[in-house]
């Protein structure tokens, strides 16, 4: 009971409200039985407005990468979605601002600790990679290119945003080699 009430505690959080242009609205998906963790960056404007993570083009692409239906993706007993910042951080000149730095120290350990059934963690983008792969000192591209060294329980990914289309074009090995393995791992975890 206490564990699920932790979600209520997060949803009432206003720790960094002064820095959030649209105010606090934590967007996360969590259940202690989750088998896959999506460790992402921060919700975008559409997710903020909907109150649901990945309700945008990034989410459609991510579900395609994973081979999951929306129903599977939004089942918290299968998939936990914990971005590095739970609230929309606002936008800057070149896209959304980074996740608020107050969020992960305040909540992350308490939410990760009960996830005893986790079999696969997908670490999306440089902020999540800095937290979940702390020994990693390389660029995002180098980290994702070294994906095989993190198997079988972790797979680093770039952000699925359309803003990364050029990155995806420049790194064809991602679609040719990593994505088939990613789908196979997700399928194995869920079956
Ligand atoms: S971003 Fe995190 S720390 Fe800041 S108000 Fe939202 S839940 Fe709280």
C-alpha cells in the first residue's frame, strides 16, 4: 500500500514549481511489478497537456521500436515510465529544456528500489544515461553504439523524437542491428 501511495506523493510534488513555466504536473507510469523500465528525459508539451507520457510522435516511434501496442505500452504492470524529470520543463531555442535537476535526487531511488521484477531498462538520451550508466563518459552516439556491452538487462537508446531523424540517418546500424535485438528482448521479457 505504501508503495502505491508513493505515486500519490510524487503527483503532489511541487519541489521545483518556481522553475516550471506551466507548473507542476508529474507525468510518470509506475507499478512495483513492472518488467520493463523506460528511463527517459522529461515530458513534452503534448504529454503535459494529456497527462500521459509519450502521447506524441516520439511515443509512436518508441512503440514501433519496441514492437508494443499502445495497450501493452500503457500497462504499468508491464512497463514503468520514469523520465529524469517528471514535469514539462519548458522550451528553449532548440527544443525542450533539460529535465529539472531537482527531480531525480528527490524521487528516483525511491521509485527504482521496489522494481524487483525489472528485466530490461531502456536508457533514453544523455541525461538518463548519465544517471543509469554512471561509468559511461562517452557521447550519446558512442554509448548507443556500444549497446552490446550493456546486454542483456540494459539497452541505451537515442531519443525517439523526430528531431533525431538526422542522427538516425547518420547511424544506419541503429535500425539494422540494434532495433531487431531490442524487439527480440522486449518480446522475450513479455512472453
Ligand atoms: S519536476 Fe520533479 S521535482 Fe519538480 S515539481 Fe515535478 S515532480 Fe517535483
